């Protein structure tokens, strides 16, 4: 990914590898990135599964579950 971004003139940003196996840490990282971008939500917001970090991208389809019980 770093090479693809470099070729496109973009900066590749990712959390430290040690945080990538902990879902809570990944959620916190996403929150930090949104905070740094100046994006704030009030306490009246509703949590949504599969919340996009990039509001210009279409939402993901489906519940994200796999298998017979999905």
C-alpha cells in the first residue's frame, strides 16, 4: 500500500502494527483521525455499524456477517 500511495503522490497512514489486532484500538485510532480532521459529533449521535471514515464514499452493503446465521 505504501508503494501504491507513493506512486500516486499520496501519503500512506496506518496505525502502528501492534494496534492492528485489537478492534478497540482500531476504533480509537479511527476516532483520533476524525478528531484530527476536525470532525465532531454531539452526544445525540446514533452509532452505525460500518460507519465510513470517508463521507464521500458509498456505504458498505450488508451486515458484515458471514455464514449460515448471517
